[in-house]
C-alpha cells in the first residue's frame, strides 16, 4: 500500500496544511460530535493526530452499515452524517475496511519517546489494494497521490535514513526543510511512527 513517510516540525506542518487547505480536490473529514462527521475544506491548525483526507474526485463516501450488510452512500458529506457502525478507533471516521478516495495523514510532529525529538509523520493510502474486489482507485486519485509525492520533494525535502548519519544508507524518509535543519543540528528523529 502506498506510504509517504515524512519528518516535519510545527513550521513544516503549518506549510503543508496550508497547501492542503487550498487544494480544491481535498476535504478534511472532522468530528461533529460522537460518531458524527462532516467534510470541510480547511483546518485551522495541525497537532499530532490522525487526519482523514477525502479526495473528492475519487468518488462518494460509503456509509458502512456493518459486516455482511451492504454499505450505503453518504448523501451530503458537507452537511455531515452519523456513522451506523463505527470502527475500533472512535476518534476517526470509519468507512469499512478502506476506501480508495480516503488518504490518512498521521501527524507526529513531536516524538512521543524522546522529549524535544521529531516524530515520524506519514501519508497512507490504500491505493488499488482491493481492485480485485471491485474497489479500484479512481485514476484522478492515483494522479493526486503522485502529485503529493512531488509536492513534498518540491518543498525542499531531502530523503534521509531513519537512523544514523543523514548521509547513511537506506534514505527513505522525506525530511521537510525545518525538520531537516533540526536533524542536521542533532535533534532526535523517531525511526518508527509510534
């Protein structure tokens, strides 16, 4: 499944959130109360947590009704809805196993293990994992994911390893500029998304 790991601090997070806020193809799904959700175009701030992004051109959102029951469709995400069957984590919306128009942004600005350290943030997307079951990603969402990867690189990010020297082998995590400057000065970076 597609995964885009990132080291970022508060400055980088605000910049990236600002870009997502102005992306006409993206909506944030936020809480509107226990078991209630609503789509909105922007968020005011980014703190550590799991954010649900809906790629609007990727299709309508399913209303999960439970195992063995056919899912419905959320008729108007902009007006909000109440979940019929929620997932194990009540802090995020649940659409069943997954949906190819949903991208998860797992923000870990701060390391939960090392005070003052930088956590490991990531974007996650199911992609075409369930294509054989008839749940393929819309080509527009595939294109958006490819653009997201390019956006990160264009922001001046540099790929670095999870541990050791920044010039070491296995450079796989994109460090955004402010977080990169901190890691270059010796600030701890998490090797896993705790």
